[in-house]
C-alpha cells in the first residue's frame, strides 16, 4: 500500500512524500521490490548515485532475474563509470 501511494505521489511531483512512502514500504517489508526499484530511480535522478546503486542491488538480491533492476543497475554503472 505504501509503495502504491508512493507511485501516485511521484506521478504528481510530490517527490519527498513519495520517497517517504517507499522508505516506509521497505521498513515494513524488506522484500518489497517495487519500492526498492522506485527508491533506486529517485536516488539516481536526484544525483545520489551510491544510494541508487545500493537500492538496485537490494532489488536484485530479492529477485536476481528482475530485468528492470538489471537494466537500471547497468545504466547507472555505465553513467557513473
């Protein structure tokens, strides 16, 4: 529920509130891969590359076959050298 609310808030440019929802979602359920993915995206575009990488890696730890996480981490690593 918190992750879904985060998506709605992100889509209305309420980014700080969205991030808080994603953080709450992973605090409740560390395996909430959607929240980790969205945290990774938000951190990446906020210039917080180390945080983004950690979130992508957590998403991949949960589901190593999740292609969006594989691609997201790959793009981040290419962009940051």
